[in-house]
C-alpha cells in the first residue's frame, strides 16, 4: 500500500528540521536503508535514511523547506499502485505542510485534478501556511544517520564538510573532482566556491529556493552579501543570548606555568605513536580538578543543583557550519592517550557533520581552547545548563620570578573560568581553579 514518509525527530526535542535537498526524485525506486534527502538539524547536516521500500510517487516539500517533525514529506507506492493512490492517501495535505515550501503536484489521468499552486500562491503559503485538516497515521519508522560521502568514480571515501557537499550539489558539481585544502585533503566550503568561480557560474543564481539563497545588494552604504542563517547558527545565537541574558556570569583567571607540562609532552611525543596535545593535558587536568572539587561539576535547575557523578566534558570545536561541542564521556576513566585519540575522532566527526545527538547533547563542563589561534586570553560564555566553562589561551614565553627571586624565561598559559553564580559560589570556583593550576604545573599528579 502507499506509504507516507514523515519528517522524523532527527535530534532530541527537535520540533522542526530543514530539508536541505532531495537526493532522490519522483519516480525513483528505493530500498530500505537508502538515503532520500539531506536534512539540517540544529547541529549538523545529515542524510535521512528510511526504513521502507517502493517508488517515490510524490515529494511534498521543496529544497530549503523548514518542516515540522511528523509532517509528511514524501509518499511511496508499491507494485501495482499508481500515483493516484498516493494522492488519495495524502488528500488535502499536498502543498499545505505547515512551515514548508511545498512542491505542487501535477494532475494524473486516474485522479481528479488537484489544487493547482501558482508561484504567487506558493509564496503566500510559505508566509501563511494553512493547517492540515486530515490527520494522517505514520506508516514507517525513520532513522536518520550520517553516512560518509562516497566518490562517484573510484568508490573511495571523499572527506568533505556538510556545507561543501551542499554547495557542490546546488551548483551541479561532482565533489569527487574538487581538490580539498582542509586537513587530510578534506573538501571545505572555500574549495567548492573556488571550483564554482573556475566554472564561470554565478555564486548567487545557482542557489535554489528562496529560504536559502544569497542576496547580493549594492546600496549607498556599499555592496554586501546576506548569508542566510543555518539552523545551527540560529541555535548558537539563541543559546548564547539566553545564557548571557539569564545566567549571572562571573569570571576567575589564573596563569599556569607549564614548563614541566611542555617537557613531559615532548618526552611522550618522542616515544609514543600517539601524539598528545596541550589541550589533552588541559582536558585531563580539568577532569581531575572536577573529581577533587565536585561542587563545580553541576548544573542549575529551578528545583535543585544537580551534581553529576561522572565527568563528561564538552569540547568546543569550530566547523564550517558553526561551533559545536562534542562530549568526551567519563574523562576520569581515560588515559592521556585515550583522551587524545577520542578528542581527535570526535572533532573530525563533528567537522564531517557525523555526530550522533547523544554525542553533543548534555555534558557537565565545557572547555574552549583558542590558544592554537594565538589568542593570549579570553572569557567564554557558559553553555547552559552547565555551570562553568574554561577558556584556555596560548602558551607564551614570559619573564617569571623564581622562588629565589631571580628572573627567568618561563612558559605561561592564561586560563579563565566562567561560572554560573546561581550554582557555584566564588570561593568554590577559586578552589577548583587552584586545583586545576596545580595539575597543570605538576602534570605527573594527573597520572597517579
């Protein structure tokens, strides 16, 4: 029988998701487990795989549509069924999906002439969507997974960012023919735009659907380009505004002398196959300090202060689409090399848009490290409902006063702890920061 495909809840508590682009078209036959579309959640662009098989009779929403969870997006028909069967199942919902840019249907010989949607009417429906009057029962369970990008010719995996894949698809480019400039040859947005310019395409006209086009305008204040907000950018803006508006931040800063830590890192990297970074030491030191001062490993709720029994650290990772914080679980149970391997794997999957929801939702503490960008010191915004975030600067050589009063060149790192004063008092935060500095300045203590 004809089957309605609905927008799944691709992330926990999600109410909407953006259907970036269809990977299948009407008339295509699909099997269970195949991807039919790219869907943008608040944190990533993922492939939408379905647990059903048949022929696509109708695609009910257009590229770029923001679709409520549970709304119909496509209809499948089985052997012996016609498009008319699909249209009868959908009824009055085609072209009327709330919040979605609908694809108007064409009349068929076996069906009565459906409502014809003109471009002007379609535009009006995007602004003032009409509610559905015919409740539909879901026919199939959907599973959204992130699958690797596969090269068209050789079958080799092509490493590329979600934004790069989207732009390549919008411009009709074969991403396997684009040279990547990112880590390990990864294809990023800049590589695709360079390929677009080389092909002579306009960077505006090839982008389809009004919600996702780039608007280039020339005015009295000069030319500018409007880059539409992605779901991730909207989420970042909303959460950060909420944090700074509702969470009473206070800040504590220390300078850690890390000569011993840098020497230990050099020794480990000289003898171990797994290379460790300064950030790996920071993560381990923070976990040890949270174990020692559990009053900072908390979050605020209206009813109580929730103290976590496990240290799960969110690590800020910059991606082409925006900032995401994958979570390293139970850090105190991991060795330094395990932390290094896990952080690298999480960061790479974050940049590929392949994190599962449970890998970036939650966490009990956050770390943001901009030292690798040459930033000496900064303050970070708390990631609610967590109660603290540590901002880490670069390691710099500075004159320091030794215990005997002499002046020497030391390696110094500035760290700033942002704290939610509702959940953590100043003295408790200072105690945690002192423990963190002790571990950073005597790194062998982390290993015992």
